[in-house]
C-alpha cells in the first residue's frame, strides 16, 4: 500500500514539474512574441524605454501622400536628406497616393507603430482629410514641423487664348463651366480653384488630380486650360512659356524673381479678399502620442536642416517663404488652417462631412 502511495506522489510531483516547465515555456514564447511586435512596422503599440533612448537605430520611412514631383514631395526629399546627418540614419521617402487630400498615406502612418520610424510628409492639404474622407484624426492628433511654402498662382496653358484675368473673366461668362481648371483632389489648390466659381462669379469647371504634378501636367498638355499651383512648382513652365501666370491668389501682388509682377487676385475680383490669405505650407508630421523624447529628436534634426545651406538654397529655388515652425507655434498654424479651409469648403457644399462632426471650430 505504501509503495502505491509513494508511486502516486512521485507521479504527482513529475506532473507538477512538467506543468511548471510548460508554463515557463509559454512565458518565454509570449515574451518573444511581444519583442517581435515591438520591432515591427504595423503595430501602434507603445515603444520600449530602451528604444526611445537609442532612437533612431534604423532607417526612417517618410510617407508622402502625393505623387512624385509636386511641392510636398520635393520639399520632403530635401528635408529628409538634410535631416539624415543629425539623426544618423537614412530617411527613405515613399510616395503613397490616393484618398483625396492625402488620406491613404495618412491612414498608413496612423496605423503604423507610433515610434518615430514612420513619418508623414505633409502640406496644408491633408488638413482636409477629415471632412473629405471621414477619417477622425484632426490636428489635435498630430505634431507638425512646418518648413516653408510658395505663393499660389492661377495659370493658363499658352495655347488657351488667355493671357490675363480680363480675358479669362470674359471667356468664362460666355462659356460658363466650359473652361477647366486643374487642381489637387482636395486641399488648398482645390479650394482656390473653386473660389472663382463659388464666390468670384467666374464659372470654371474643376478637374481634380492626385497631387500638384499631375494637375500641372494636365494643363501643360492642354487637357485643361488652367491650373492652380504654387510658384515653386510651376517656375520652370513659366520660364519655358508653357504656362502663363494670370494672378497670384493673395491679397498683395507677387514680384516673382525672373518674371516680374503678378497681380493679386483681388485686383480683378475684390469679392475674394474676405477668404484670403490662404497660404501654402509644407513640412512633415508625426502622431501626437509619439514619445516626447522622439518628437524632440525630430525637432532638433529639423532645426539643423532648416539652418543648412542646402535647405536655404532649395527654398530659393522653390520661390518659397521660410517658416521654420515646430511645437505649439506649428500646431496653432495647422489648427487655424484646418478650421478656415474646412469651413470654406463646407460652405461651398463641397465636403463629404461637416467639420462639426470632428469638433473643428468655425474660424
């Protein structure tokens, strides 16, 4: 009988030891899984303290939500190259088009891990993502690094028979909505293109494209008669004579180096003054819940880049005004632009969703 009891006890102890080993193995497996998630690219989980301290340890992805060759793309390639030395790693620029005003690229960055390894190249255009796509993230959900921007222009194809705003206004009244203006699919250029029709009594047809470069190409090729874009994006086409600048969509005239004075739009259409200024700005952004130490490292690298001769020369080539804004100042600029643009577009009846749905205040 004692022998039987002894064997039972031994068997029980062996089983307990086996369960303990299995439990430990499960714990090790879970730790390994968590470790793998921590270094992945698609999880939005928290970053370990060690990785925050050592950031960055590998290349950073800069997602530009528009096609190659436009202002946002050009600025972000220049900024990324200038920030590589202070950060000590490569910054890889990838174009990800779609989603109207940059929604596809913004969604990708938001769904990626908020660890600083995935940033979003931006302009003021993605501020309209909520009201155009229904995505919930607003300026409260991101931090901004604003580099600079160029004045907005309305230009005509050289063969369109339009050499001045007077020509355009006369032609638009005799052929309402037949004269097509190319712009981005949402964003500042989309708003400015529609200002003429909605509030300027100049009935134009609007054709949208995924980014400034395709819109400019459409106008140069004669697919549209007009295009709205920044001075920096169209400078070469102005020099070649393929595009004729009709007006700058600002409250003051623009003295464009190498070309001369481009008159303010309010000279020909005074009613648009109440909706201006609406200025382009370009830079990049990160999810606001990214660790503060990582945000600070980006700010330091951004400041170094903005002070570099490379960026100063690039800004000159882009006919750009330097802003060099970070922190609360940049956030305030972004929030104001989101409010103004969202409500102007909403009042035109051109948004898919009301700004009220996202608590975007009316300016």
